[in-house]
C-alpha cells in the first residue's frame, strides 16, 4: 500500500506528464469535447495533439481540459479556446494536424484560424 504522500506525488507527476492543468485566471483554456460523439469522431488524438504541441513549444500559460457534449455532434471533434479578455472561439471537425496549426496561429500568434471555426462550417 502506498502512503498518501506517495499517491499525491504519483498524481502530480501524471498531471504534469499528460499536460492537463487546473483552471487559472490568466491562462488560455483549450477545451476538447470528449463525450461519446467526440471520442467516436476522433477527439482523443486531437486532445493529445494539443497537449504535445503545448509541451513541444514550452507554452506554460495555456492548458488543455476536456468536457462532455458541446452540442453539435455532426461537427465533432469540437474544441473551444478561451483566451482571457477575448470571446470564445469554437473550432470544429478538428484533427491532430489542425490542432498544431491552432496552437501556432491562435495560441502563440493570437490569430484565429477562421477556416476551422464553427462560423465557417455553417
């Protein structure tokens, strides 16, 4: 049996390894829809691509989290990006390749990737 301190250390290492962060006020939040519809459409590799791209670029002011159904199943995988002080951006029909572009263009350079947004899909 592990001690409580050992379990807490394992938990912290795992959280850091996966790249999921607790919500902060000045951090960009990348929320991936991970309900069954999103998972079936490929949300797991999309989420992993965001985590890996943030780690690769050593971006510490953004974190990836997951949510249930966002509500537009036909457009899954769906990702919402919350940048402090700006309106939410909803990206649809995401892929791992698109995730990398969103990190570079939107998260790093502050330019929304319009062609991937829900407004462009409708």
